[in-house]
């Protein structure tokens, strides 16, 4: 029995850094990606949004130009804005500029990663993996923990 407990404890401790890594900031050249998350979707939803904060500490602008994920048929970079009292959402076909020395927050009601043609619903407590591509910098894998449906920020947590 002591051997089983020892093996179980070793396995549990060996997986700890992997689970913590998803919450750690990701460095890609002069870009820091952090606070990535998404929210649960209804069972038949065809779309979902992904959110994160991107800081550019460099002296030249960068652009988020693409996204790709196995969870959806298409992954796009979108902007939601209110124009003349009408809410509009559109794909940013030229990408999203991350100005030098500034931080851009992708959040509900603003810029976001749009997962279109979801293959399965997003479930609170799970995570979604997406590859984001930047110019300069290239691709980087980001894990987005899934918060409860309707969450407004990373401060909203799944109920366990």
C-alpha cells in the first residue's frame, strides 16, 4: 500500500507543472500573452469567443494575423463594435495591430478570437487550445481555460 501511495503522489506531482503552465504568461519575442480564457457554450452553439491580453514591449508594432484550432472549422480574429447604436462584428482580415509599447486586451464586446463551426460545445472546467500567428514572431500555442457560460472576465471562475 505504501508503494501505491508513493507512485500516486509522484504522478500527481509530476503533472502539477503542466496544469500550472496554462496560467503562466507566454513569451513570443517582444510579445507577452496572458490571461487567456474562453467561456462555456450551449450544446448546439456554432460559435464561441476566445480572450487574452497581449503586451508588446518592443519598439515596433506587431500584428495578430491568424488563429487555428481543432475545436472549430474556422478560427478568425474579430472586432465587435457599436456604430451608430448598432452592434457589429467583423473579421479583421488584415489582423489586429499590437502597437509597440502597448497592451491590447481581447475581451467580450471588443476584439476576440472567434471560433466558428464548433465541433463540440465548450465545457466549463475544460480548456481549448488555439494556435495564434503573429507578424513578426510566427505561431504560438495558447491554452484557454473554459469558464462558465456568460463569464465576463478571467475573474469569473467555473463552479465546482
